[in-house]
C-alpha cells in the first residue's frame, strides 16, 4: 500500500457534509444579524482552512470567495444610493437626480453592509463544501432516481474550478510565448483558446457520459406508471404553490393542509421512483462517531437558530432603519449554537495533529 497518510477530510461521510452545509447555509440565509454572521464566518473559515490544506483545488475556489467580497463591496453603495431612509445623514445628493438623489444615511449603509456580508458568508460556506466533498462521491450519495440530476449538478459545480484552471494554464502558456496582458484589449489570445478548450472539454464529457451509461434509462417503470408518477409530481408541486399562496392571502389552516398534502404526495412519488431505480454500489460509506457528532451539532445549531428567529426575530434580524441603535442585539445561546458549526474544522485540526506521517503510515 501507499505510505501516504490518510488526509482529512477524505474519511468524512458525504451525508454528514450535506447536513452541515445545509444547516450552515440555512442559518446564513435566515439570520441577518452581523454578529451571528461573523460567528458563522469564523466557524466556516476554520473548516475552510482545514480542508484547503489537503485539497489541490483550493486555489480554484478562492476566486469565488474573492467574488463574494466584490459583491459585498458593491452592495454597500447600492443600498446607500437606493435606500434613503434613516436619521443619521452622512451627506446629500441633489434631489434632481433620479433614484439617486436624496440623503445618504448611515442606516442604509449599515443595511447594505449586512446584506452583502450575509451573501459573502453563503458563498464561503459553499466554497468550503465543494473543497471538502469529492464530486463523484457526492453523486454516489444521492438517491438512485436522482442520479442523472446528480451528474448535472456535479458538472455545474466543477465548471468554475475547471475554467479557472484552464484560464491560468492558457495565461501561463501565452506569457511563455511573449504575450503581455496589459488591458482587456490584450485578452483575445486568452479568450479564443479558452473557448476552444471549453468545447473540447464538452465533447470529452459527453463521450465519457455516454460510454459509462450515465445517459441511459435508469428507471424500471412502465410507460403508464411513468405518466402517473409525473402527473402526481406536477399536481403536488401545484398544490404546494397554491398552499404557499393561500397561507399569505387566505386562511392559514387551508394553506397548511395543502402544503402538507403536497409534501405527502411528493414523498410517495419519490419513494416509488427510488424503489424502481437501478443502481450498483461498489463502495458504501461508513459512519464514524465524528460524522454522527457533526450531524447532531449541525441539526442542533439549525434548530436553535430557527427557533430563535421564530421566537425572537429582534435577535436574528437586523433593521438599522427601525432600530434605536446601529449596534445589533446579541444573545449567548444562539451565538454558541452557530459557533459549534466549526466542529468539522476542530476535528480536522485534531486529526492533522494525530495523523500518521511517512514511516508511521500503514504499508
């Protein structure tokens, strides 16, 4: 066997990572309080540092994090120019300017900063998840009837890192040939090879999918049963949409009944599809105590965060225009809950310190 140590997080269960990313992303979307978002960012960054140490593709996903920072910086002046509410006036633009004219307030600047901060935190969460989980392993973890959707999702997730890698390689090759990139006008020798490479990758990908049988029919269903399942899914989705609309404009009890009925029909249709799907598994994932701890902590943090958002929206929300102070409120319990999302990073640090090295690794 190889004398290379088992690198973390390669031994982590994919389902555990899915639970972690869904819980963390849900909290980043639900909570607007910058203090809690900061704790989520710190916890995610600890995990990001650990997974990036053992992942060669870390440089490819760092561009997504930088893109999030750029969007964050754009969100601040956008909110300040479009939202003129607030009492703390920083300066004024001429009222004759359409849309932009009016007072620029500290409250609107703070609101834009909070919104951009939440979006950047969300991008950091998904960048960390894509570093931690291999795309092929993630396809295997999906239900059998969603295997083709998993292939499409994996192609979409690996598109950005592959394009960044190709851009870097083409740029280096053009520099060796003596080309210098000084402005956007010098990007033609970069754009054309990148476009050609993208077409070549698309053809190779299509050939690979066809040769492996991923484009073949994976459902053992008759034509009549297929139409029945598709009709049930369509009706369930329509009932779900109608239930959400009724909850907003009509009796909440009727809306909840429609949503619950649609959920039951969807679960039944998915169960029927899973029962008739064909799949061969060569490797089964193993659940360790660390994986179970990650799932338990993620679910617990999500429950505490959503419960706090429902019971105390003043703690998780952030509306500087309506608040008496620009400083957000804070409570210790939800703060501890979101901080515990750093558990995968802590386990990675402990695993890195105790992992066998070189001659200590099993032969």
